[in-house]
C-alpha cells in the first residue's frame, strides 16, 4: 500500500505456520501481525494476563457505577516476548507514537540519568507471524550482532551470544514484563503493561518511577478517533491525582479497519513504593457522538527486593 513509484517488493523470507502451542525460541524471525514490522525474538517472558473481558457474570454485578469496582479478575499465564524491531521498518509504523524503547533509571553519580534502548518491543504470542530467512543478518538493529550469531546447524539459525544472556540477567528487573491488563468497551480493547523503572532520592524523599505501555485496538469496522484521556492515580502515600487532557502523547489517533491499533508509552512517578492507576479514554464517532472506554485498573509496584538499578550498559 502507498508504494513509491519505481519501488519493487523484495522477498524477505518464507512464512512458517504460527505455533498454536508452546513458545517461540530465541532467534525466531517474525512479522508483527498488528504493526507489520520485521522483528526477531530475543527471549520469552511469562506474564500474568488480567483480562477483564472474561470475568464471570457473577462478578460483573459487583462493579460500581465507575466501572472499577471490586471485580475480581484472576491472572492467567501468557507468553510475551522481548524482541528487536528492524530499523528499516521504524519510519513506516504510523500507528505508534514512537518506536518502542525500554527506559530505566541508572544508578550513577548523575542521578538524573535516564537510559533508553530504542527498537526493543514486547509482543504477545498472538502478535507473531513467524518466517524463516537465509539472510545471515536479516534484521537491521545495532544490537543484532551483539546479541545473536548465525549458526546454520540450528533451528532457528540465530542463537544467543553470551552478551545477550549477561545483559538479560543484569537488567532483569527493568526489562521484566510481569503483569498485563486488558479490557474492552464498545469494541475498543485497551491493553496496559506497566514497568518499574527505579527510584530517585529528591529533597530528602524517595520518588519511584514507572513506564506504562498502552495499546488501543478497534475490534469493529466503524472509524473512531481518540479525543481525551482521563486518569486517576492513587499513591500508597494517600494521594489521589486526577489528570485530564486532549489525546495521548500529543496525538489524537484514528482507529480504522485499515489501521485498527495505536500504541504508546508514558511515565508516572509516585512518592510511595506502590499505587494504582485507572481511567477512561473518550472516543468520537463519525456522527460526532462520544463514548468512554475504560482503562483497566493496574497496580504500580516497585521491585523492592532488588538492590540497585543497573549502572549503565556494559558489553
């Protein structure tokens, strides 16, 4: 679609049958089923998926008027993957506010240091359309050859270098995906993944930081546009903050049948080691009417059992 004149399509590989059971291995090449980019699996995570769409009818009745009552939702184990995004595809992922990056605070003398590793993403098992390639460097990313090497005797033929294993072990608390929250309102599904980033000391107090990644998906054929966000942020210190604003990250994305999803990341800080966030997104239909979509409540937990943040990236 929208191919420039004179451009020709090139074969990048051969599709494989998606796995219905089990998990993909390190080195598996794939196309993202929603965002269309080429990527490669670094390693899997076992996450707890809290899906409010499959709660039992009995618990539905315990919800209060705000849509965020005492509804019990049990987490089920689900496989997600840490992946590298092909840099050649990044400019064409229009449904993302930016190329996904892992961000975390580093424990340096410069206490304001924030590290970002671009082109790293988290994808669910269903997002992966696996393929194979005979190209020894099929993905363009600055970390590809640091993390993986070609071994034609293996399937897939890209295996983890020691640097990938060491990097995962060292940065584990800031990379780990543990909880995923999902809820659908009027055919708009909201998925939230929170990540703890670290703690800072500021003016004799502690400030804890989190990143949260949000995907909005339109499961219907009707075109809708995100207009407003309304957040409520509760801190264990007892404060409740309300945040309202236009759009998200400076954009008011349109979700259509052709481009049904939009994804972005943002950050939040609390002066307590834990808290909760929830809220709504206001969408507009073509006829000008509006409706609110619930953001599933999710907890912000610090990794208090971890001693210190990583001291930068060393290979």
